[in-house]
């Protein structure tokens, strides 16, 4: 769907609506945290996007424990890998 933007950021996936704007950017609909694989969906997320977001997130959540490349230089995170108390991911 052309309306949904999925961005890979250092902490996880950001899902945004290309047809709505907030603070000069696409309106965020949801966030999937790499460390916990918890999907947080915003209250104002359009229903038309919710199913697509949940489908994408479920595919990532099913890969728990795998390394996932997050940068063009090959930096990876462990999907579902917990953070240490300092906030850094183990294995980074």
C-alpha cells in the first residue's frame, strides 16, 4: 500500500501515514521496538493501515533471536534481544 511508510530506525520500525502530517512529517501510526518486539499502535492510527502494520510486525516478531541488519555498513541488532541497564543492546 502506497499510503504506509515503514522506516528502519536505530531503535526499531516506525510506521507512518503518508496521507497525514504531524509536526511537518508523516503522522506516526505505530512503532515496533527491536529489543522487545512490542508493537505500540497510536490511538489515531487509521484502521485501513492497522492490518498492514500488524502483518508486517508479525513477520518481524516471528524472527525473534535473528540478527537484523539496520545499516548499510552491516550493523545488526538481535531481534527481541534485551537491553542492558545502561540502555545499550547486548551484542552491539
